[in-house]
C-alpha cells in the first residue's frame, strides 16, 4: 500500500482532514481536503467538523488553525516549516515598535506568529488586505505588519500612509528586476502576474497583481496564453492543471533552475503527513491565553471577509 492509500485510510479512522497551501509539493496538494491560500484555509479551518487537522504549510498557518479550533488536534508535518516573514517580526520587538505609535491601530498580515496576532487589532491576508484597511476610517492611524512590501503596495493603491514594519518574505523579496526584464524580453507576449509580497520595483512591471488565488483565477480566465509568474514555484502545479494549454514561466532568482522555492513549504511530504496521523507527531500546542487573545483579530477578519 502506498502513502496515499495509507493516508486516506487513516484519515477515515481518525476523522481527519488535510489542509495544504499552494506552495507545497504537487503530491501534497493533490491529497488535500482543502487546497488554498491563507484566507481560504483559515475559512475552511473555522468550519471543519473534523477531529484532527493536519496542516501542510508553514508553522504560523498551523497555529492559526489551532487558534480557530482550540479543542481539536492540529498537527504540522515538519516542525521546521517556519516562515521568514513571520520570523522577521519577533513579538518582543514588535511591542517596542507599537509603543512608538500609541494612537495607532494594528493590522497584521496573517503571516505572523500567534504572539504577534495577540498584539493586533485585526488580521488580513493578501486577498483581503485592501478591504481590511479600507474598513478603518480614512483618518485612522494604522500600523501594518510584518510585510513591508505588501503594506507599501496597499498604501500605494489606497492612498493611505500606514506605518510599516520592516519585514519581508525571503522568496518574494529576492526577485530581481533584471530577471523580470530578461523574461519579458524573451517572452514578449507573456503577461507578468505578481504577488504583492514582491518589491515595488517588481510590481511596477506587473500586468496583474494579486494573492495566490487571485493569480490562479486571473491566469485561468485570461485569453492570453503565456504568463511570467512572480511568486513561489508551487503555484505552477495548479496553474498547469487548470490551464494545460497555457505556458507559465516562473520568475527565478537562480540562473540554474526555473524555480523560486520556499524551502520551508517543501518540507511537507506524504510520509510526514502519515506520521502525524498515525503517531500524533508534531502537534501544535498553544496556551489558552494566547489562543483567546489571538482569536479575536482573526475572527474579526473572517467576519469582514464573508
């Protein structure tokens, strides 16, 4: 019996579901009960009737699932599946940062730790960041953390002047304008579609800017046939499944491969998912206090995202 059959059987036995992000390996995406971006996965986690959740993604995502399901067992396939963006905003440093702006409300991107979520007034994802920001009065003073690139993009399109924490995703932030120009020169008919975690110098070349799900939908619905994709490589699996007749070229930071991988996402494997289900490995454990404080800004986001 292969890993997929073993996982399917034990899922039934334990009333378990597997959540996976688009940046994981193709075989992990294909076995997921819910495959999505951060917003879709949070919405699914909030509603699931499963007793056990295995979150194939990175640590802050599994934490979010646990916060929304404090009485359920939540596991992550690999405890080393961290996030450079989340790590760029330590809670103790963020407390000191907040103290400099005492009259500001805090909007935190979901790519942050549970501890930082407890310090936030509301959470957002790249799918709903603009909507969340615009839910505040125009004269409201705001802090946006931890992604400076996403915050700068929202400032640009909304006309806001939010104070930005200086964090970034190492995968998106590493993309270079020189590579984008080279790809656009090589594939003259291709549209550049980019995630807003990219630097502004990349976004200014983009034909379309959107969250992971928004990029997928744009490519699927477009009448164009070639796309340069400025985000993590894992998205290509679904793009090619949805549009097998179209061509996708990943914006890469490596001259030797057509890839832009998040090494943390790629730690999720079928074998590790099975170990979570079979042996209870890598359970997410959070204090009642953290879960209670972090849940409020997440629920506030989910309510506004209906």
